[in-house]
C-alpha cells in the first residue's frame, strides 16, 4: 500500500518543485522594455558620443542657452575666430588663405561664434526689418543657431558683404571637404536644412566625414546623419537638444 502511494506523491513533489523553479527564474529575469525614443534620435546621440564634429543644430535641435564650449565672446560675432574649436579655426584660416590665393576677394574676418544673447539681438533686428516669416528663412531663432556650436562660420567679402558669387559656390562645392568643411546650407535644400542657400556659411565636420559626403554626393548634414531637419516644430516641447550636457 505504501509503495502504491509513494510513487504518485513523489511525482507531485517533483512537479511542484519544477514549477517553483520556473517561477523563481521568471521573477529574476528583467522585462524587456522598448525605448520610446525614435531610432533616429537614438542614433543621433550615439553619433555625438563618437564624433562631436557631427552634432546637428537646426530648427528641431537647439542648444542650451549657455552653450559656449570654446569660450567665445558673448557680445560679438567673434570675427577673428574666437569661440571656434581649434580644428574649425585652423580650417577657417587655411581655406581663406587658399581662396585669396585663388583670386577670390575674401576677408580674413568671419562671422564666427555667436552667443544666445547676441543671436537674440540679431534675430529680433531681422524680424523688425523683414517680418518673422521671412526672417526665419535666413536667420536662426536664439538657441537654434549653428554659430553657437563653435563649429561654423560665415565667410565675408573684402567689401564687407556676404559673398554670393557662383564661382565661389562651385569652388567650395569641390574643395571645402579637403579642409573638413561643408557648405552647411546648400542651394535648393531648404526642405532638409530649414534655410535658404547660404554658400558663405561653412561648417566643420572633419576631413573624413566631409570627404565621405563629397564622394557620396550627399548635400546636407541632415541626410548624412539621418537627423530630421526642416522647419520649426509648432510645439517646441517636441524639440530634441542638439547636445546632451
């Protein structure tokens, strides 16, 4: 009789032990939770961690109000290159020298780093003179200016004006990458960049990256990095910061 009862009881004990073990292991496993952050944004921040030169500042990706990584003057446009990264400043000096040698009347001075406050004054003046809708096509709102990154600068002509010469545009298209620079706002690319063409506005991304863009005929930094550009969000709370500090 004992033997007849022992076998079923043993089987029940084994089954219960197995169930307890399964439940214990399941409780220790961490649930897999998908990130709510879009893949493009995730990739963006991974890119920034590996190459700061590829940060994208545009109408959807602003900078912190106090962002000034290379200690530029906050009350001017730093015409002599202060506030630019060391590599950007070196590229600026070299390309200007070579442009002058090639016969282009380009000034040694640029419009370089602009602080949040300086950009506020500049933008408000444009809004007053042109209206906000037009101003937004060529001037960034404060916090959204790539000039604040310390990686961009505007060439100026020796006459003090922004150069718009077609020959200069084509020269930069074919040579800027050799200095690690790109035309940040190419002509006919406003749907991607959010701005009208500005052949005078150069952005440093490094020789390797700039050469890749040139060889693959990629026109905009948004396309190269996969980061969304275009116009401002109607709700600024949708913005993603260009740099996580």
